[in-house]
C-alpha cells in the first residue's frame, strides 16, 4: 500500500471516529429519546407559567431520583455545558437559528400524532400546513415563513404523552431517568411512542440505509444544535432554587398537567 493511500485511509478513519464519538455522546445523553424538556418544555413554557406553588406529586422513588438527578447534573456541567459553549462561540446566530428551526421541523410527525390521537383535527391541519410551507418555501425548515401566515401561526406543540393524559391515563410516579431527565411513568411511555413515530429515529428509521455512522452523525448534530437552549433552561431552574430537585420536579409536573388540561 503506497504512502498516499495509507494517509487517505487514516484520514477517513479519524473522520469516522470523530462522528462516532459525537454520536455516542448524543446517545449517551439520551437526547433523542430526550431529556423530557426536549419534547415537552421550553424556557417560555416555564416562565410564562406560575410554578411557584408546591404540587402534590407522587414521588415514591425520591431517594433514587435524587441520586440520579445529581448524576444528570454532573453530566450537564461537564459534558453539555462545554459542548454548548463551544457551539455558541463558533456558530453565527443565523446558523444557530437555522439549525434549531430545521430540527424542530423534523418533529412534525410527533406533533401530528399528538393532535390526531386527541381528535384535534384543526391542530393536525395547522401542523401539516406549517410543515409543508416551512419544508418548501422555508428551505427544508431552516426558515419559518409559516409564522407570517395567520392560518398557520404557531400553536402549542402536542405529543403522545399528552394524548395519554387526555385519555385519562394517570401520570404515575415521578421519575428521574439516568441521562434522560425528569419524567413520569405515563410520559416515559409517551417518549417511547414519540420516537417510534419519528421516521428519522430507530426502530423504524427511514434513513437506516445511510449507515449507522451517518445516523449517529445526525443525532450528534441535533444534540449539539439544541444544547444551548436546553442548558439555559436547566441552569435557570437550578440556579434560582435552594432545592433544584424539587424545583425541577414541580415545574415539570405543573407544566405537563397544564398541557394535558388545555
């Protein structure tokens, strides 16, 4: 094997290694199964809601949950924060906005399913119209021209966990999942179902033929692109409370209950 061929093979190997590492981080942090906030919450959701009152939350696993919360907190501080800091430093604002819009647009199947399972036909129509317009005129979703059309103005995002709640399924015990974050038994089932209806996620991925390296690269890119907003939300919740575990539990539960009742 000549010198140049060896160099080319080494370069390709290093490139694959880099994407495998980034993809592994995305899977490790569970970002696509999701920190619960990824599918359910945003900074606006928390801070437009009054979450000051303590709720009656069934938390029989609090001891274990608190240990898991500390593990997740460590990962946010030493994995998520460095990644988010580097990304926001090197990526121009228009690139950040475009990436966020692109991956939000890909969540259309989840929002559609959430609406249909609750019989919200208007919501399903709006989500479908927004997806069609943003995917075409908005260049694969990197822009959001549908925001300027009154009939397709943004509406609250629906998901399958909300549908389960609308069907009368109780939320069950509060859970803090390793690497995944706050949830409960009902919403954990919803998160799994959300992933199942997403055509870009396993186990029913339409891009499986791309090869697992490229699938991991897509996961890693989404993980990086969405990390700043999730980290900002997490730090604000943690920083403004004497007991961040209770604050997160209270905020998550109140928001989810409110979303189900809407």
